[in-house]
């Protein structure tokens, strides 16, 4: 903490001691914004005659006359006079302006989530005298942008050593863990991910408990987050609109770690406006972007999944499924409903799911189906035409169900698949943007493959990896207009079609990434 406080002191000094300085401290819920702001406030308070710490601005503002109470508190602190009464918000604004004008003030506004809260307490910030310092803590960086706060500090999660000390002080009242608890402490640190809120809550909860209790509690919280942590983290989620909530839940359940560009295609096709949504989630520190990938803190991911889990006691009546026991139950017992929008099948180890023939019949709103490692004992007789993503390892049938036209399909991924034909789907997959086949089991003639591609007018990404059963290619498929033939990265392959132009029947020309890697039966 001390090093952070010193770092911020240097930032404040760099702005000049005679300037009115506004510092915005932002970050995800529970990361320690308030603790840091208090430490800075306390380190500076002796330098000011007039100071005020307005706590819990967000919660106080929600109450009846809450903003008026905040204005009164501010005035009482500055004037040292508790008899002053504010009649209404506009009256409060005028009184604040009159009484703080030209004064050198230290002010901390903690947990702000709306611009009007700042405006009704600070005005245009030109009321305050030179040398004033105003500290604002918020979960929403965009709010700081809206109020033109340039001096900002993002509070990041604690490193391992800091996290260890904080947790141990709460769990053992000591800097180090008891010998028998060392491995369990590491489990907790991994789970908490450097979030001070989680470290303090879990440390206090586990303090004085025996080792069996610790083991049981850690397993429980990996499935069901601690309620105190859940409630604090959920605050940012509750402030999102419906599209933003859907984006957050889709990322939490299915897309953490995926490429932004890939997820954007899917969410855009779902009508969720990811171009706006991603920025809002980043502003609220609910996600970050690292090397083009969407990253979400594990506790935020758990929080999102817990929101879905609480939708219903029945897994089949929830919007999203990812927990392997729930997925198996729904698919084997045909307990799915039209509430389900997405399913991720990721078993602890590769195993067989005895698919009920009616498993998908009621899932008419299914947008996302991703199977990582399950095998299925039966063929399908129904798939939702709302599907945007069909990513199916070991697809169990040579064709799609008769009802499936795939008009809304954006991504089609198949690995170790039995699929041989798309049937009438070729005519319907007009929105398909990515088709990726790998380790293909069935024999596919390249002429059929070319016919598929020719029908996909929006295709951008075609990948064939380890497709050893592709029949011989004697020439470049006619719909590939330009080929950049680069050095092979695999044995006996024809062309690494990295960038080509796809010529469609309608004359639409699109940039296509075509990659034929390690397809050993393709011969030049």
C-alpha cells in the first residue's frame, strides 16, 4: 500500500502544487480503491484546513434525498456548522459554490457511479481554490472521461507476496501460514486472484477452522462464490443494460480468453452490439483486452456464472450451461427448454454422453453450442436454427438434421467429425464467416468442398488441419482467385492458402484466410 501511495503523491506533485488537482482512482469491485483513497486522503489531511470524505456516494444517492444529505455533509465539514439545512439539490449546489469558492480543499468522493453525483457536488470544479485536491473513486473509467479527469490511477490486483500477507493476517493473524496449511493457502490465493476483498473475506471466514473445513470450503467456493464477494462484485453488472449483460454472461460462460475479433462476429450476429459493449465492460473493469484476447478475472467469471445458476434450480431452465454435470443431465435426460441460449460441453476428461434423441428438441433459442471433448452415442434429429456457433468435436453424424438450415450460423467448427455433407445447408449458410475442419475422419472430395465454399458469400476464414482423408487435389479450386503460396509448415501439402480472394456466384469478392495444414492426402 505504501508504495502505491508514494507513487500517487508523485503523480499529484507532477501537476504542480498550485493547481486544482482531480485524481480518479478506478478498478474492479473489491480491488482496494477505497482503501487506497483513504490512505492517500489521510496522508494529505494535515496539509489542509478544510477537508471532507464523502463515503458510499453510490448507495447514499439511491436513498430518498440522498444527494441532498451528501451536500449537507460536505457543507457541515467545510463550515464546521451542523445546523445548515439544504432544501433541494439546486439549493445545495448554490450553497456549496458560495461556501467553498476559493477555498483550498481536500475532498474524497468514494464509490461514484453516475456523472450527476459529481456535478451536483463539485460543479465545474472551478469553485475550489488553487492547491485543492479532489479524489474520486469509481468502477467506471468512462465516468472520469466524462468529467474530464486526466489524472488517473488504475488499481490492479495484488501480487503474490502482498496477497499472501493480507490473507495470512486475516486467516492466521500472522504474516505467514501454519505449516500444514501452506498448500491450501496457495489454493486460496489462486482462487482469489489477488483481489483484496476476496482475500479478506475468505481469510476471516477460514480463521480458526481446521484443515478439513478449509478443504471443504475451498471446493465449495470454486462452484458457488461466497455471498459477500458475489454481492460486491455484482454491483457493476447490475449497472449494465440488457445487451451488455448478455455480452458479459456470454464471455463469462463461453468466451474468456478468446480472440476479440472472433467473439465480436458471434455477439454482433446475436444483436448485442459488442462494439459498444466491450468498451463499457472495459470502462467498468469487468474485462480487459490482452494481445487481442478477452480476459476476465476468475472471480468475475464465477460471479457471472453464479448469476446464471441462480436463474433456476433446474439446469434446463437456465440461459447458459457449462458445468459438466448439468450439461450431461440435460442432454441425457432431455431436460432442455427454450430458455437455453448456450451450452459448453467440457468434461473433466473425455467421456461418452448418451444423447437423448429429444435432447435438443425444445432448445429453440440455442445460439451457441461448443463441445470440447465429449463423444455422443446417438445422432441428432434436431438443431436450433438460432445457432450462431456450432463448434462440435466428434460430431456424430454424416449430415445435419433435416430441420437445420443454418441461416444464422456464423462459425462452423468440426474436429474428428463424421460430417460428409451439408445437404441444403449450402444454400442457407449465407452468413457463415468461419469454417474450420480438423482431423477429419470422413472422406471429402475437394469438388464438394469447393461447392461448399462457393456458396458461402461472407466466408472470411477457411481452415483445414490434419484432414488426411481429403481426396486428391489436382488444381487450385476455381473460386480461389488469388493465392499467396508460402513455404509449407507441414509434410506433403499442396498450398498454404494464407490469403486468397474468394469469388462467389454473386460477384462478391472477399478476403479469405484459407489454411490447409498437414493435410497429408492433398497432393500437388
